[in-house]
C-alpha cells in the first residue's frame, strides 16, 4: 500500500473517530439534561408532599385546638402552638 493510500486511510479513520466522539458528547449532554429534569421533578414532588403534610397538620391543629400548658403558678393558661 502506498504512502498516499495509508495517509488517506488514516484521515478517514480520524474523521470516523471524530464523528463517534461528537455523537458520544451529544449523548452525554442529553443524559445530563434528562437527569437534571428528573431531579427537578423529584424535588418538586417532594416539596409538594411536604406542603401537603404541613397543610394537613395545620388543619389538624386548627380543628383539634391543640394547646399546651406551662408549669407555672396558673397551669390553666394555655400557650397556643404556632406553625409558621
């Protein structure tokens, strides 16, 4: 095989490897974007769960009139539990 043909073959192999590298990089970016979207969706779902729980807890406290008493001279004085 002549030097010219060897050089041409090497160039073709290099171009093929460059294309494969570009495809691999694009796949990495796609996977990274998908992971970021899935992570954001999971965090949003967890926040919604926590907010729902807090809402239910607040409703429970409001309906039950939850209070606690302090050991003092007058234990009949309630201290309301505040949730912010």
